[in-house]
């Protein structure tokens, strides 16, 4: 339960509007926005782990999912784009994004921490 709450805090409350708008942009601005978002996203997890490997993996997995549009790739591959558009957008994208992040965090804490 703690991991879910920390994820929600890091991804929705701690993330600034600037980070959210720019983290998908091409170039150094997108890299910077995504990197800063992932650093601030990881900060709440210090409350439950001070293991540097765990914190690095949480930060890196979040960066990978957000920066490289893994959610969009997954949705296009799995549902050929149908599920992420029309009446399902943007909720389907948000749902898949959260499932991927929470799964990574769960696996990191289960097998690394």
C-alpha cells in the first residue's frame, strides 16, 4: 500500500506542470524535464527505503517508461491503437501508465530491496 501512495504522490502531486508538459518533448529540454520529474518522483520512496540501488531502479524505470513512450508503444502493439483513443482516451493511457509504474516498483521492492 505504501508503494501505491508514494507512486501517486511522486507522479501526480510532486510533479510540476512544467515537467508534465515537457517530459515527452524531443531534445535536451525533454531529457531535463523527464530527469527532474524522475528525481522528484523518487524522493518520496526514501521514506520506505534508503537502498541506493532500489532508489536508482525506481528512478530509472520511471524515466524509461515516461521518456521512451512505452505506454503508447504498448497500447499500439496490444490493441492496435483502438483502446487508447476515442471514448477511452485519456483514461486508458493513464491506467496503463500507472500499471507499468506500479508493476516495476513492486518487482524492485520484491526482488531487490
